[in-house]
């Protein structure tokens, strides 16, 4: 595998291993404060909503609508999750559905999970 011998590969491997090790070192040597834990939990849920509510439901499936300021805030939370741009994420998600969904599956999933219809 010639790629694994390249300078780029070594850099990527060092980043993929180094950053988690650095975070582990910090977690083991730094006292956890309550405000840090609360901020981390809030950020976790907001970025999760940015992906599931924004990238997935708002833009990929157009399951709900929002005014521009709300769309912007949801977009920022999605971007903070570091899963790529909304355009890139939605394009790949729509491509995923193009090759995995059929009419029969969609009709069944609409009956099994009525929550999106209740939100509309």
C-alpha cells in the first residue's frame, strides 16, 4: 500500500491517534468542573439536533419549515457537529435514500413512525 508510506498518510495517522490521546491526557489530568460538564452536555444535544433536526429533517427530507433566523441557528449547530457542510451532508443522504428506499418501504415506515407527520 503505497499511500500508507506517504507523508500525508503519516500526518493523517498522527492526527487520528494524537488528538484522542491528547484529549485523554487532558481528561485524566484536569479536574472536571460542573460548568464544563453542563456545557458539554448542552453542546452535545444542540449539535445532535443540528444534524437530526436540521441537516436530516429540515434540508434532506424537507420535513418541516422554519424562518430564516431559526434555519441559520440550526445550520450553525449542524456545522458545529463537524459532519461536513449541510449541502454535502444532504446530497449524500439523498443519494443514500435513492438506492435504499422503495415505495413499499416508504409506505411502511410512514405507518410505523407517525411522529414526523404529527410535527407538520
